[in-house]
C-alpha cells in the first residue's frame, strides 16, 4: 500500500461524539478526551488542524 492509499484510510475529521474515535485520537495525541473536546470547540473537527494545535 502506498502513502496515498494509507492517507485515504485516515479520516480527515473526527466525530467528537464517537467514543472510540475520540479515545483513539486522544491517545495518539497524548491528551485527555476532555482536552480533545476543548480543542475541537476551539479549532474545529479537522484532524490535521487538531494535530497542529497540539504541536504548537
């Protein structure tokens, strides 16, 4: 599988109401689910934007 195919499997946005998606992204970023919820309220649900926010 090449990079383009792998990227197509990764969601571009998170459904913050989906417990499994929320837990997985929070774990990947090393933050609590509550912190992730606050970030989504602040910057929106786009995964790359959320990641950038937590790298800053």
